[in-house]
């Protein structure tokens, strides 16, 4: 008797009338990397290299994605630096809009 705990398998299909797994569409394999804050650059580099490895030809039968706190932090930082200049323009445009359209003209 085999027991399979499929908490990381999704899109499961079973053989007709049984509880045997015929196929599944997605499997998630977590790797837990714990480092100190000072070593977070190493984790970031490791994730980038893992992403490159999964793009190699030998992994073509799989669709592999890599994510982690280091990648998310780097992306948030990058997006913040790109959008920060637009905040000044947005606030200026809002102030100009409110000032221009708050004047009331009294018809005589």
C-alpha cells in the first residue's frame, strides 16, 4: 500500500472510480533558504542562478518558476525607483486640477 500526501500537487485527475492519481498539472517544490540580512545578497544571486538553470534545455519539459523574498524585494525597490519621479508630477497635477476647478463663477 502506497500513501501519497499531495499537498503540493494541483490539478489532480484520478483514474475512473478509484482514488489513484492519473495525472496532475502543477507541482510545487519548496526550497527554504534562511540567511541573515547581511547575506541576503547571496540568496538573491542564488535565486538568479537557479532561474537561469531552469531555463536550460534539460528542463524544457517543465515550466519552472523561482521566487523568494530577495527577488520580490529587488523588484519592489526597482519599481519604486522608476515610479518615484511620477509621484511629484501626479501630486502637482492633482493640486492644479483642484485649484482650477474650485473657482466659482457667479453669473450676473
